[in-house]
C-alpha cells in the first residue's frame, strides 16, 4: 500500500511494547526509590553547546550522530542524545544545588542519535538512567552499579556480565596517553582511517574502536589500570571492595573507556550473552567528576548509568514491586562499610526502601544527611556494633534509640515503625 513510511531508524510502539517499556520504567523507578533516588525530567532539546562541551567534540555522538537544528531565533539546538549533561545543567539551574549532597536522581525519556539501526537500536530511543551529583565517594560508583544490577534482576533479565575498568583522571591519564601513542603511532598507516583520526584527536577513543583492522594492535595496547596514580588506584580498590560486599560478579576489562569524553576513573558496561559481537553491550556508565566544570559551572562530581530501554525490554519477561518506607543505614567507621552494604541489600531484597552511606565522612555529617533525607529510622553500625553483633537503631521522629541484634534487624524495624511492611 502506497503512503508515507516512518523514518529509518524509528519504530511504532504498539500497545504491548509500550506496556513492556512502561513496566521497565516503573520497576526501574521503584528500585531506584529503594536507594533514595528521585525522578527528574529535562527538555527533549537543549542548547547544542551543552553536548559539544559536555559529551566532547571528539566523540562519535557529537561528530556524527546529533540531530541539530537552528530555531527561528537563530539559536542552535540539539535533540537530546543522552541524559547526563542535561541532569548536571538542571542541578545548577534549580534548587537541587541547595539540597543535601549527594543528590540522587533518576530519569526516563526519549533520546535521539543518528546511529546505525540494529536489534533494539533506534535513532529515537528511550533511556532509563540515574545520576548521583555532589560526592566523590567511590562507594557511590558501586551503588549505581548495584542499582542497575538489581533492576535487571527485578525485570527477570539473566545472562549478563559486568565489565569494569578505571581510566584514571587528569593526574595519571597523560602518562597513559603517551604510552598509547608510542604503541600505535609506528603502525599508523595500517589503522583504518577512522581510527587514525581518533588517535590524532583523542587517543583514548581508539580503545572503543570496533573497526576491522585494529584488533591486533588493540589486543596488545597498554592497559589503563597499569598507569593509575595512587588516588585512582585507591578509589578503584574501594569500588571493587564495595562490589564484593554487594555480591556482584565483575570482569576487569582494560579496553573499556565508554564513548563519551566526560568519564574519569570508574567506567562500566553490562553485557548480555544474546547480544553478539560489537553490539553485546546492554548499557553502561561511570564517573564524570569534571563534567560540571566543562559546562561552565562550579565543581559537582558525579556518577551514573543509562540504559536503552528498547534493548532491555527485548530481554525482560516482566517485573513489578512495592514502595516501602525509608531507612537510612550508615557506617560509623570504615570497618563497618561492607557489613552496612550487606544489611542494606538484605532489606532491599525484601522490598524495603533503604538509603545506604558506607563512605568515610564523619558520623556527624552522616547523621545530618540522615535527618535531612526524610528517613523514618537511622541504623548505625560501627566498631562497637561489629564486635557485639548488634546495630543501633534510632527513630528520627522522636529520638527513641535501641540496640538490636543485627540478625533481628528487620523484625525490630517492624516494631519501631508502625506502618512498616
């Protein structure tokens, strides 16, 4: 039948697929809520400069994939290709910057990239993602990964693997960049044209190459983790320790750099066994401590992930879940960090909403964060509690406090909060 066809790289979502996508978003928001994340929505189009400065003018997204147009006022605008830069902009242009830090945000909505269409890949697509802004604690990197991992589990998605790397920061990356150039430049002529351009403009981008003809050199390229400075090494070790406490398996992948320029330190992707070849990545994310300054704002370190919902829905049978009250669980001393994570995960697995702070700020600062969070209870574990096998539970409404056995924590929470379910 003759007529006007939909544009290449787009699709019509009929009722069943819309319902599946909305279930995935609802489950994502419910899981994010257990970790203390709140929903945000940003405009579908933004000033082009937001993405040029934030995503990076050496990336494929900016160079080849953005939908950019000039409006009637002569302004250059771009349909949103990703959600992190808009979230950082919204943080500074709203009252969010006055909120207790870190600010935990979740979002879902359409994105646009002129990319090669494929299975579950469209030029108009939808993402679910989260961002944590205003904190450098490496344990937050692990929290973001754990949230993503629990979301997939709640959707019934199996067959995944977590690929993990650290790409360093401004202190250690110059030495790695020099080593990368030393490795590739003698063989420049044998590289595909696109990889030659990547090597000239931003050498790290070549690690993300899927071009035929670069495989052998990439296989023997220097590893990012061999060049980490002491600060980046300590941060990465803390991420790994926290992931072990979350009981999330991972594979170290020294070629993983992600496709956007704003990443530093932790980068990760979730791969799926049914997504073959160069398209096996289901989604990914990482830390972006310098993005806020690139956009012209003061420093606001951050970490997050974003997932294309069309690909996730292909692999997800279904999902659902309740939204219970809030508990704020914190480590009074560093030795309690892993135990705090384990207890928080135990409560989340049973459907309860828990904000967890296993980082190394002072107890006073953590209590202030607990009070401002709106939590009904704060659960404190420190050296004394670890030794005794107990937890200190304080009801924030009236200050009532009790020492309870860690193994009986959920039962005691039911006693202390009348509407606990």
